[in-house]
């Protein structure tokens, strides 16, 4: 088995030392930690891995109800460890829950914690739990971060069993893409473990403690990208097998049996997705000591993102519908409401009252019948007279009417509008292929305007608002619909039509008038407006793109290409 980096060994339970308890990781809790006991395990930051040893400074003596900056009211101490403490608090100014790490200003790591928190705050990537404030005040250093009460730690998810292949695929995809973005900005995590990974109620995966977790414990690494990549591999391994990929137990998971080395997840547990199993091994084994069936090792998050993109996409399982219970017919029995009938007792059926059989009754029936017959006859005669009168007047009126005034049920013909010009619309300043916009209306179905390939999707936000083209119809036209041919089908393409005032990309989408919106999984995107809109310029705006494999133009990922754009009025 390949040799692991020192920081990755710390992530995997501090190498050969005794495995620290899971509570030690709760110093970064943001509202989802399951164990509220205080953690006093000081071995968390000690060992032979080159990490900084803490000084003798003790955690400041704070209590529930204490306020920081007259704003953050401390509610509950989640962790007290190694000279710092972590709290659940309330931001009284914005009336929201937050998490706070607190340590004395003279703590040996106070400077590095402040620097790490301020760097992480500048990243602003929504895939990470955001740092909201980092302050030195009154001999204290404190870092304020988001608190996610609706999120669940990966530790808690794995306690219930391994993840489904689609969930594991989504997790590793989102974690790898997030860490690749962080490393491009020079930021590393170095303590990426199940306690630092959260799944929100909407199914998104988020990472907490970027740079800050390691700074709080004095953890450093000479190969940070390799360390974080191996940590992602360990998380994927645990998600597939419910086992920690090292000999020591950690994070509530049992380790691998001793003296057998690192074996593939599909050899640990039956029915493990083979592609994900090999991906975990490529991320975990970083010295080239891969098994014959494995491809080259992934040593950076960027390489891991590329390896994930080359895999066939794992689709979610089909929903299981439960059949409704069989209909139980009930019958009403007179006289038994509120109590069951006695078994074996036949309930008497009341006889209906006899009809009018007396002489007076028969006379009454004949009288009513005669009145009804007379009323029907009189009504029929009056109705016939009215119809004859109206027929004569209608005939005369029809003969005197001009044929041009006759009402017509023929619908208004659909008119195809001419496109005079077009320009790519990119309000964020990053164009796709602006020189190819003319290919979308040149009547050649084999030519396309293409987007770039994106690693996240189908929805492009929040990393990009969308991609699109503004078309010039030459003059103001009544626009009622559009049809666009797409190169890639699949799940899914979302587009919209907007009326705008120019071909410029400086006009924000929010100021335009939306005409129609459509989502499709086919190769045709058709829009139909509820009411026609008069405009000269119309924007075709794509906000979600389907996943497609590698082709002669682009690599695998979320992408789209359009042609044969037609507008109708």
C-alpha cells in the first residue's frame, strides 16, 4: 500500500497513535453535531506528523449568555479543547443562529486562526460553510461562521448505513469540485473528515472548517492538494462501505482488519458500485502503487474532478410507489349506528308507506296529470311561435348583411419572424463563443453555437447565471413563440425568452420582460407565450444544461449547443 502524506494520516486518525474520539471533531460543530459532551482529548493535535504543539494557554472562561461585540450571545458550549472553545450562539443584530470559535489572543495559534478565517471568508463559495466574522477584541480572538440547523453530518448519515451509489456519486462530485475551487485560490482544508461534511435538507453537500479547522489545531502539510484529495477518497470509501479505510477506528466507523492493507471497497462490501470503488482507490493511493485494474492515481482535487467527469453518470434510483390499500366496502344498517349489531339477529326492513289508493287520492293524481299535460302543450305552442318569428327575422338580416361582416372562426395565421442580427449575451463578462451566434439562424441544421462544458449542473447557478444570445428582429414585432433545436438531450435543459431593449450584455436579466419559460429533456425547445409581446430584441437564456459525454468538440460535462432558432408572431 502506498505511503500516505502526514496530514492525511492525521485526517485518518493521527497515524499509528491511538484513535482520538469523535467528539474532538465537534470543535467545528455548526448545529448538527450529535454528541454534546465536552472533548478533553489533547492527543488530537499531538504526534509525529509535524503539527504544531499547543501552548499552555487555557480556554477563556466564558458562560452562556455572554455577549461578544455586543452582538453575538453565547448559547451552548459545543466543545472545549486545547485552549479554544466552540459555541452555538445567536447573532442578535440579524436574529439568526451562528457558530463561534473562541481562543485567547495570546494563544500560540491565534494569529494563524485569524489569517485562515479571513482568507476563507474571501472565497465566498456557497459550497463551504461561510466565515461571517473574524475579530480580535478584549484579549480574545473569535471566528463567527454559519450555523446550519437543517443540515446533517456525514457521520450521522453513515451511522445508519452506507450511502446509495447516486448519493455517494453526488457527494464526491460536489466535494471534489469545491476543493478544486478552493485550491485554485490557495486554500486547503487539511482536516476533511465525516464531521466536516454536511448534507442540507435540499440534498446539497457543504464543507465546513476550510483552513480554520487545521489552523485551530496547528495542522500543516507540505502537499496540501494531495492531503485533501486523499481525504476525499477516504470519505468516498466510508460512504460506500461504512468502514474507515485505515486500521484504526474513527468517526464512529470500524477500521479495516489489521495486516491486510488497503483493499478496494467492492472487496469489503457486496454490491458496491465498481466505478466508485475504483475512484476511491485512485484518490487514496497516491504513490503510484495501484492495483492492475486501477488507472493512474489522482493527486489533486482537479485530477479527481476530471476522473469523475470521465465516469458514466450515475442516475438516481427510480421512485417506488406504494399501492393504495384495497377498497373496503361498508354497508349502512338502520338501527345499528354507534353500536355493532348482535350476531345472528336479522334486522327488520321497514315497509314503505302505501301509495294513495283511496278515492280522494286517485282524483288528486288525475288532476295533477291533467294540469301537467295542459302546461306542456301551452309551452310547446308558445316556443314554436317564437322560433318561427326569429327564423324569419334572421333570414332577412342574413340576406342584407355584407359578406365581409360575417363572423369567422378561422384562426390568425402564424408568421415566422425574420432575424436581422444577433449577439451573445454574457452579463458576467465571460463569453462562450460569440463569433458563432450566426450559426443559430443560418438555416443549416449541422452548424451550432456551443456553450463551454461545466463540471456542475444541470443548474448553472450560483456559479454562473446562465448563457444565451440576444436576437434583433429588425423592428418591433408581435412575438408569440419560438422553437430551438438542441444538440444534446437528457436531463435537462431549461430556457426562457425575454424581451429586452438592445443587443447589449450590460442590461441585467432582472430588468427584462419574461415572455415564456420551458424545461425539456428532448432535442427540441419550444416556447409559447400566453399573450404576444411587442419587442424588437429577444433574449434566449439557458439556465440549466444536460450532462453529455466527451465528443470531438468538448469533454464530458454539462453543456448544450443550439441551432435553427425561429421566432413566430
